[in-house]
């Protein structure tokens, strides 16, 4: 049968509405015993046909009870960015962190109805590769995985994508954590395959990378206060296109409080500038191998040994306590003491910035997740999170009500365009 979106909606029985809610609590492990039959496209076959592909994948999500996520897809399908996101799903293997209906019910209507923002949020729930628990590092180490989020309020040189930090508990490897500043989100099991997608249902929506002025007060309040006392510094930091900040924690600032009093404002500015790499986001994986100059123009040195990873500026060395806190224009690494280097070299700083910008414009972004320890170190293997999708069971496109199908048809037709064929 051929349906246009309009005719399918017109044919929907009113009772279909009631059916849709019964599937809402199912998890993606989709034990759903089948009745309705939708397209049974295979991963490879589906990818070659946008209509069939999206129908299959959205049908599988609906059948697994992820009806709010499908509604969100329906919302963004009317926008160019949303169509680009949905259209890119079939390109290569992907991991989807799929918020449950309960998770999405906690998101404000203001956000759900802002399709540009919603597209950004959903982009941050998709990894551009397959990610299985086996490939994720155990705490205190972690894995940095690239998502498909770029643009909008997220700015990195080269327009690189935003990463997520993932970590698992070595004594309980049946799940893993999406590490966030204020709370972690648990993903359980090995994920469930839907065509080329490996789907993990999560019970909270992942927070987009926040600005420095949101994150720093939680992470290093004293440093935030100190930086705020330097006119213009906060704006320079938040407007940077790519920034790396070594953030002394409160104890570190407290320990040098008295000597800070003996420094004039230029010296304080220099000290703070020597905690910053301007123009690039350097994750823990890149620290060991890179030659970096601070925003004050002073060289950094990095050392990793059995006791941890350390950063040095002039005669000051600090231990990296927590690495890879992702912000919307870069990354923060928390350190245990202040790098008291009052020297500055404006020329070296400007030249380091130009090199960083030039490097970003010519480098290509890794699609594989980067594996990092929680302290700075050289990469210990760069592709270990690319486990086999076969670990997941197939998310069968079953148990879809006519009502759900209406939403799916709306999305598919918006993305693919025109009249589409079903069943
Ligand atoms: C896509 O799949 C639909 C349904 O199976 C089919 O009617 C259509 O011809 C296919 N399009 C292409 C370009 O293969
Ligand atoms: C960008 O940030 C502003 C201010 O926080 C917010 O209003 C807007 O919705 C955000 N837009 C996107 C696409 O993230
Ligand atoms: C963390 O990474 C370090 C360096 O690769 C390794 O020696 C250590 O065993 C790892 N720890 C865990 C718990 O995996
Ligand atoms: C995802 O990876 C593919 C290659 O597998 C690449 O072509 C594409 O640009 C990547 N997408 C994003 C959003 O980075
Ligand atoms: C970055 O990528 C996004 C999404 O593809 C796009 O909208 C934006 O214009 C790009 N920004 C730049 C500076 O290229
Ligand atoms: C790891 O899991 C075990 C068992 O669930 C738990 O007792 C322990 O506290 C967890 N450790 C961490 C670091 O979360
Ligand atoms: C192991 O972790 C999973 C997911 O985080 C959790 O559901 C389960 O209860 C944990 N098991 C134990 C023994 O703590
Ligand atoms: C989140 O996970 C990380 C890494 O396992 C851990 O260090 C941190 O304490 C966790 N945060 C919360 C709020 O549980
Ligand atoms: C996950 O996959 C591993 C092997 O990759 C397997 O040992 C384990 O039993 C699987 N866990 C679940 C919950 O299916
Ligand atoms: C980064 O360098 C640019 C260009 O030299 C400069 O305008 C900006 O203020 C610098 N930012 C910081 C935080 O030093
Ligand atoms: C700050 O102190 C340094 C070192 O004593 C000195 O060279 C510089 O001129 C002083 N700057 C200001 C603005 O007082
Ligand atoms: C996707 O994953 C499958 C199974 O692991 C693999 O055979 C295939 O080569 C992958 N495709 C791409 C484009 O990476």
C-alpha cells in the first residue's frame, strides 16, 4: 500500500492513542513479543535506502518504548539541522544513548520545543562509532568518545565535535558511566543493535557541555573568584575558540593565599595565564606528547609516572587530580597546586596561539574514541572502544502501533521527502 503522511494520519483510529502508552515502560532490551510487522531491513540493506532505514530504526525505538525520543525526532525533522542529523544516522556505525520516556519527561517544554537546541542535545547522545563496555576504561581511568555534536554553542577550532567521558567500574563491568560534572549517568548492558546503531537506554538526558562560568564555580570556586578579579579575563576565557585550563582546586589557592597578596595585578594575571593553553582543547591523551606554550607565553612540561601525571611551569609542578572536564569551548584539568610562574612572554604566547589555530585548521578529527587515563598520559591505545556491534542483540522492529507508525512516517517523510512506501 502507498500512503502519504496525510492519508496515514487520516486513517489512524482514535483507539491507537491508548495503545501507544502501554509500550512506554518497555526497555530497549525489547523482549516485546511481536505482532505488528514492519519492514525487516538488514543493516546493510537499510543503509542504502533512507526511507526503509529510518522507518526500521525509528520503528525499533518505538517498539522498545522510546516513544518520547521518536517524538523528539519528529520535532527536529522539520528543521534543516534536524534533517541533517537524522539523515546522517545511517552513515557508518553509531552508538546512541537513548533517553527513556521518563528521562525526557524531566526536560522542560521550553527545551523540547526549541528544535535547534533539541538537535544539539540529541547530537550529544550519538557517538560516531560502536562503543561497548569492553572497550571502556575502568575508574580511575576513563575513555573519551567523540559525539556528533558540533556548532551551536559548542565551539572548537576546526569545528571539532564534543566528546563524552565514559568510565566503568572494574568490579562491575555490566554497565558504564557517562561522567558529568554534577552527576553520572549509567548505561547498562552491552547495548542493543538496531541496524548500524548500538542503543543504550539511559534514564537521564545528557547535559550539553556547559560554559566555563557555569562549570568553574562548581569545580574550583576559589579560582573562579580569583579569575573574576582580573578585568576582562573571564570574557577572554569564555570567548576563546578552544581552550585548555589547568584549574588549581580550592586547597591549592588556599595554600598560596598569603603569597598572592604580595603580587601585583600583572603578576597575578601572568600566573593565571600560565595555567591556560589558548586556542586548542588538549585532552589528557594529548598532554604527554605535545609541546605546549601557555597563554602567558611560558612552556609547559608534562610527566607521568607510577604516582600520577604532573604539569610543570618554570619551577612549579602540580599533580593532575581530575582530567577531561568538558566545557563548551574546551577542557579543564583540575590540579593540586598553583603554578606560581609570574613570567610572561607576549610574543611566544601570540605565536603559540597562531600555531594552535593553524594546526586545528589542517588536522583531521579522529572518529575513533580516544582512550585516556584520568591523569594525563600518552594514549594507551586509541581504538579500544570499537568493540563488535554483534555483542548487542538485535532490536526487532516489532510491536509498533498504528499511532506510533504515524509519528515515524512523519519523521521519515520529512527527512527523505515526499511520498513514501510502507509495508
Ligand atoms: C526504498 O525502499 C522502498 C520500500 O522498500 C522502495 O519502495 C523504494 O523503491 C526504495 N528506494 C530506493 C532508491 O531503493
Ligand atoms: C545557546 O546558548 C543560549 C544561552 O544559554 C541558549 O539560549 C540557546 O538555546 C543555546 N542554543 C543552542 C543551539 O544550544
Ligand atoms: C589505568 O591506566 C593505567 C595506565 O595505562 C594502568 O596502569 C592502570 O592499570 C589502569 N587502571 C585501571 C583500573 O584500569
Ligand atoms: C562520522 O564518521 C564518518 C566516517 O566514518 C565521517 O565521514 C563523518 O564525518 C563523521 N561524522 C561526524 C559528525 O563527525
Ligand atoms: C560547524 O558545524 C556545524 C554543524 O555542521 C555548522 O552548523 C557550523 O556552521 C560549523 N561552524 C563552522 C565555524 O564551520
Ligand atoms: C563498583 O561496584 C561495586 C559493586 O557494585 C561497588 O561496591 C563499588 O563501590 C563500585 N566502585 C565504584 C568506584 O563505583
Ligand atoms: C552493576 O552495574 C549495573 C549498571 O551500573 C547495575 O545495574 C548493577 O546493579 C550493578 N551490580 C552490582 C552488583 O552492583
Ligand atoms: C562519576 O564517575 C567518576 C568516574 O568513575 C567518579 O570519579 C565520580 O566520582 C562520579 N561522580 C559522581 C557524582 O558520582
Ligand atoms: C556483554 O558482552 C560480554 C562479552 O563481550 C559478555 O561476556 C557479557 O556476558 C555480556 N553481558 C550481557 C549483560 O549480555
Ligand atoms: C588568545 O589569543 C588571542 C590572539 O592572540 C587573544 O586575542 C586572546 O585574548 C587570547 N586569550 C587568552 C585567554 O589568553
Ligand atoms: C609588578 O611587579 C613586577 C615585579 O616586581 C614589576 O616589574 C612590574 O612593573 C609591576 N607591575 C605593576 C603594574 O605594578
Ligand atoms: C560496523 O560494524 C560492523 C560490525 O562490527 C563491521 O563489520 C563494519 O565494518 C563496521 N562498519 C564501519 C563503516 O565501520
